[in-house]
């Protein structure tokens, strides 16, 4: 009987301490940031799309030139195909096939490079946003900051989005 009372007392102590621990955890200051909105605003601020467009302008122009040459050859085939000799028609078809192959190869390489560079620029922004979130959280005394998409309801005073956006250097 004595052991049973000791076990019950020990259980009560553990239960009480866990209730206090939960109450202490509930007292943490929690904020949230709309990271998607922050990414969009910062991408506009830093003109990421324009920067990438300038970086790939020459290659895009080259593809447009190939398109123009392909269109010229197709038009020539439509216009003069019936009047051409078989060897001229075959030569023109081979040139068109070579241009199409070159176009597809260069377009695929361009798309891959654009995707890679876009991801690099996005990672730079993510790093800046994370640093800003950490700085604002420490300065404002927040114990936990979550993404706004993960929050069902929160008090608007705990929205750190505008502070984070302005803190990004």
C-alpha cells in the first residue's frame, strides 16, 4: 500500500510539472511572415526578371534569327517547291531540318540555363529573407516565426512581413 501511495505521489508530481512546462511553452511569442509575398516584392525591387532577360538577350536573339531563317526557307519551299529540281528541294529540306535541329538544341539549352539561373537568384532572395527574419525576430523578441501559409489564424500584430521586407538589404 505504501508503494502504491509513493507511485501515485510521483505520478502527481510528474503530471503537475508537465502542466507547468506546457504553460511555460504557451507563453512563447510567435510571429508569422508571408514569405511568398516577400519573395515577390523583393524580386520586383531587385528587378530579377529584367536582370535575367538582359543576361540571356543575345541567346534569345540568336534563336529568333534561326526562327526567321526557318520561316524564310519554309516560305521558299511553299512558293517554289513545285518548280524546284529534286536535288534543290532535297537540299532545302536538309537545310530546314538542320536549322530545326539547331533551334531545338539551343532552345533546350537556353531553357535549362534560364531555369538554373532563376533558381540561383531565388536562392539569393531566400537567403536574404531568412537573414532578415532572424534579425527582426531577435530584435522584436519572437521565440518562433512561421510561414503565413501554415497559419490558420493569427493576430495581425504578429505579422512580421512588412518589417522583414524593409529589413532586407
